[in-house]
């Protein structure tokens, strides 16, 4: 049986990032964390996540927390040998349609509890029946600023209440699922590690997510890189080719959302022929509607929030795929140095650095 002790600290950190583990530890702690992570794939355990011996399908609900922009994706994982299927992908507002919901004292813990119950217990959970619920851990400050914004406090309040609601349902036996918090830094480190803003003296501006603002810090830049990464994933996706992305398989219900990442240019819309051979096709109609909506209402389509929920869910699945791969390598006595290099080299082209 192979051992991690011969690996360098840098190799152990790379494997930790690929497995969704913290890389800020001593060598002994890194080895301990990796051994604990892969042990779940070596022995049967009711506490394990996405075991090969699990049910035929494991459903993951990935949530990007927000009040006005609440994004979620639903990934069906038949097993860890193939790409998951994106069954649902949506962005919505969970606030009542009234401005009073945003003001004090109207937005209170009692209101947050009602929103959490209405959003999850009455809507999302019955519709999707997830096995694993991923909740992005919320920051206490926005963009590393010194002040704590009132809006941040409201989102954090909703996050805390939501954990309480879900934990109560699980402990009472009303929900057969596990809730996992995901640190944004883990997802970011997996997809866009080492992303840095351009030099201040650069003559070229970097266009932000909305297409109008210059990117001035790492936080804004990371949002841009994530959006561009999902644009790359969805570039060839269509109703005729739902499996164009190797990371995830799209469905009829999620392809329109994918098309919002590729709105047609104004010139393309003006010069589009009026008589199209397939203009009566339902699929073409849906494509046109999705792209037109994205083009006409581009500022309201929060592509960064949609990207966050999808990248978080896919990262979670791939972390466990890497853990399974490592468990097999250790069991078979493989050369872990070579195995680490293969895994790192395979993942590096999939990161978003090339999009900057």
C-alpha cells in the first residue's frame, strides 16, 4: 500500500486542493487529512459521501446564498466515473415583492425564518429531494473592507436561520440529506488559483461582469474569471448537443440558462434572416427566447451568481472523484508522486486562468 509521506509539501498541498481540503497545514496534518478523506472510499460507511457503493443516483443541491439573487443548481451523480447531469439551474429572488422586506425592522429573524421555510421546505426540497445540500459560507465583510454592510448582515442572518431549519428537519427525520458548508476560498482555489488583477499602469481596462465596470480588485476579478469559465463550458451547448461540456451534461430545462451566457450581438440580431428554415422548431424558439432575454435584460442577469452555484456543485463532485482516484492509487501501491503530477496536469488546463 502506497504512502503520502514520500511526497513533498507542495505536492500534498496540490492534492489537498484537488480533493477540496484545506492546504494551509503542516505536512503531518496534510497527510492526516488526505488519509481521512480517502478512507471513506476504502471501507463501507453510512457516514461517507458519494461512495461507489451508494445508491444508483446521488442528487446534489448547490446553493449560492443571496436574498435578491438566490442561485442554485441541481446535479445528478449516477456514479463517480462519469460527469454529473445538471437537472436544474436557476436564479431567483426569495424576498417578498415589496420594498418593506429590505428595511428594518421589517427584515427581522422572524421574517428570515419565514423566508427560509417558504424557500426550502415549501418549494426547493419537495421539488428536488436532494441527498446533499451545499451552502456557500457567507463572508462577514464584502471585498475585504473594514466595515460590515447592513446587507451582509441580512444575508448572514438568512444563512444562520436556514441552517437551523435544515438541521431541525434532519434531526426530526423529516429530511434524509446532509448539509455541507463550502468555503468560497476552496471553490476559488480549485478553479482560479493565483488569479491576480492587472497592473495599475496597464493601459487596457479589464471589463467586469456587467461589461461596464473596470475590475479593480481580486474579488471582482475572481467573479469575472468564474463567469468566463462557465462561458467556456457552455460555448458549444445546444439542444442538439447537451453533452458538449465534459464537466457536466445539460438538460432541456438547463440549456436556456446556459444560453444566457452567450447573448447575440446587436449586429447579429439586425442581420439575421427573417425566413429561417427551422423557425418553427420548438427548440429554436426556446433558444431565441433565452438569448433575446439575456440580450435585452443583460444587466439583470446575474451571471456571476449562476456561475457560483454551478462551479461549487461541479467542484464538490470532482473533489470526490479525485478522492476515489487517490484511494485506488494508494490501495494499488501506485507511485503517488507520478499520480499527483498526472492529476495536477490534467486539471490545470481546466482552470480559469487562461480567461484573464
